C-alpha cells in the first residue's frame, strides 16, 4: 500500500451509515448473551492498555493471557510501587474508551485507512506478547478481520467497519466499569484494578471507579460527537 493511500483522507460517510454503525455496536454490547462473546474484544483492549503503559513507563512486560470467560492477565516486572505501576494499573479500564476516542478523532479527520492499519499493527504487536492459545486465537481472529477489510473491501465497507469498531470501543468501554462496580457491591473482585490502585495510592477504590466512569462516559460523549460530526 502506498503511503499516500495510508496517510491520505477518505470521503466522509453519510450520516445514516454512522448511525447504523452505532446501532450495530449497541446490538453487540447491550444484550447479555451477545456481550459474553463480544466482550473478548474489550478484554484485548483492556489488557493491551496494561501492556502498552507498562512498556512506556519502563516496566518489563512478561506476557499477556486472555481467557474464555473474557477475563485476562497482564504480567509485568519492575518496581512494585510508584507512578509507573499506578499508570499501568489504571490503564486497563480506561484503554477501550481512550482507544475509541482516538479512533473517533481519526475518523473525524476522514482517515479510515490509517485507523484500520494502526489497529492491525497494535494487534500484531500484542500477539507477540500473548502467552496462551485462546488469547492468541482471539487476537489473530480480530487482527485478521481488520486486515481483510483493509485489503479486500471497498471504501464504503471499510468505513462501515471502522465506524462500527470505534462505536463498539466507546460503548463497550462503559459496561465493564458498571460490571466491576456491581461485583464489588456484592463482595467480589477484591483484587480488581480499582482495589490494586487503592493499595498503591491510599485513595479509596470507589474514587478510582469514579475515574473509570468519568473516562468512559466522557469518551463516549466526546467520541460520539466527533463521529456524528457535531
């Protein structure tokens, strides 16, 4: 692919396509039965966020595991306290929404092709760090979808896919925080990211939950406005 194709702009889609993409994303995030499957993609973003920030802050990333129950585990080595560890722990629940916000910014700039290839590159980079078969399969299938759409479909299909993926990240980033809040309310998830952050910073876990909610909801509102051209 020529650099002009990768970094060039594509025509803006009709508003109806953006709305249909939002409805399609909602259809795979709202129903519980479908969410049990689609949540795997949010877990990829969640654990990828942990891994990326661990590397950026100078920690050693040992590996990432994704499980069939949509849970995941990212293992990194380094100082067990301090800013690097705090940022790494905070990156998980905020990553899907922030990735969605970044994707919405690219789409608002009409850079559909660039978004698809950046997503593919991130998935390939994450695949290198996957340490279990199910995780590798999940990342390969997701990456293959982006790659096939990028190479073999028409611009209209690429736009529909890109907008649906970004809406999915924005909408799908909201639900896990509410699920975590519900688990903690019933005495579960004692070692959640919010609880780990509480031990690291001595800031109560509910305040970290509030931060996760703020990031996900503000990203949804801001990203949604970009996608709709408001």
